[in-house]
């Protein structure tokens, strides 16, 4: 990764494969640094497959993924992370048999001692609640606390690109309300933040740019404010409920 480059994340004509078959088609997205960009869409639209492709977890059929000027298409997950890209998959995948501290140590193992200490300090500034739960096993944490740990794991390396898949999944509104300002703060620090969501209201309040993904294709590419003013488009994509 070129240190001076600050281009964020770019997907160009991306086709993602599952079981050898394309599940997205010609997806082009730009996530600039310093703001939140959102991908909205119903279940099965290809959102999580897109996140998995960015993370290096599934195959890319065609197209490319660039992060801060570097081509990361098809890179293994550890190489993707080394290029400054952190992906938080849906489902709060932390090591529940380990304590919060051990989960954070695992996440920072590839960093140097100084960088790991700096990263841990940074994440505890974002999530001071975790310090009180430092010695608690992951399975004893609430869903909101688990999500904080997973976000902290992604942020401990101080990435230049952060991708969060389904932040609100299974969480109470009060917990989501606690987490949203963290994404805003991270974006304001210069990070390119991509928030992938099924439900629209939260994401559109936070994001500057929005895309709607439906049937594996981009159906909307514009500002979040403009999309908020087009409820008929959101209803058509099954994003809002009566």
C-alpha cells in the first residue's frame, strides 16, 4: 500500500462468485476517505458476498477491488488486512471461549508491540465500556458488547478502510444508537467507511453516498439525502416496512 495515497475503496465492474456462479454483476462502488458510504438492499441482494469479496473470503469472477491505490483483488485475507482494509462480517464472529483481552490480543498479533499498544489504546477510547469487561469471556457478553469487541478488533490496526456488514443485525435500537457515533468518528478521522445494511433509516442518516443493490446489480447510485427523499425506491427494494 502506498502510504501517500488516500483514495479509499473502489470496486470496478465487480462480479462475485459463489459455488462458481456469479451472485453480483458489474458492481462499481467508490468509498471515499473521510465519510460513510452505504450499500442498502434486501436479503439475497449480494451485499454480504460483496463484503466477503473485499475481505478476500470468496472468489472474484471479474472486475477489480482497489484500496488506497493498491489492487487487492483476489488477495488472501491476511494480505487484505495488511493493505489497511478491515472487514467486520455479519454475525459478530468473535472467539467466545476467550476473554475480551485475549480477543483483542489475537486481533493485534501481527502488529508490532508499539503499534499494538497504540491500537488497543485507540479502541478503548472508542469503546471505554470494554475496559470494565476486559477479563470477561466472550460468551458472557451481551450482543451489543460482542459487537463492540468485533468492531474494536477491526479498528485495532487503525485501518484506512473499514467495511461493516449489517451493524444493526439482532441488536436493540439503544445499542445501535451507541455504535453509530463510533462509525461517524472513525470516518471523520479520515477512514473510508462502507456500511452494508438491510434496513435503510439508520444508514441513510449516517451516510453521505448510497448505493442500492438488488438482484446482484446496482439499482441506485447517488447521495443518501436524495435516496431518503425517494421512499418509493426503498419500498421497491423491500427496505422499508409498513
